[in-house]
C-alpha cells in the first residue's frame, strides 16, 4: 500500500473579483458543501474559508489525482451547487486561474489558522495586497 501526504494551499477567486460571496451565511453554506462534496469524492479538504471574492483551501493531495484535477473537482461543482441552492441576485462564477503552493508538514497548523482567520485578515488587508505579498514572498512574476 502506498502512503502519500502532500499538502497544498489553494486559492481561487470569483470571476472578475465580483463580491458573490458577500454574505457570511452563504459563504459558510458553500464551505460546508465544499467539504462534504470533497469527502464524497475522496478528497481530503482539511480547511476551507475565504472572503467576499476568494477562497482558501488546505488540501492533502490524493496519490491518484493531479493538482489541476483536484482543483477542478473542488471548484467545478461548487459554483453550480451555490447558484442552484443559494437565493441571491449575484451568481457565483469562478475565475479560471488559481494559485497553489506546497505546504510543509511543519507549517500545517500555521496555514490552517491563517485560512480560518480570513475574515479578520481581510478587514485590514485587501486580496490584491495579499496576492502581491505572496508573489513577492515566493518570487513569482505576474505574466500578462
């Protein structure tokens, strides 16, 4: 039997950063659904949280799925479920792009807490500022 433990921190946004997730109640319903849906698909979605226009997930990858397939399984069904089950004027559509970075086993608790505290975090820092900080920290360049 193979044993695999590869952690990733996944971040994805609403299309055009629309505030489709402005309602905390709707966000929480979506996040609970995402966890249940991941479980049904045998994905280990450890932690999920976000803000009005983006979502953070801490995931332990399966040995059988690529990162892109894992992201597709998490994102794809969730917007369909949201639009069908959450009554709000603003429809939810995800941006095609996403951000993923590997997480060391020794940093899991810190990343989990960071994700759980998104609402507090974004009361003082915009998503754009957060993204620029990540890009600088990891030496990524934005290519247009």
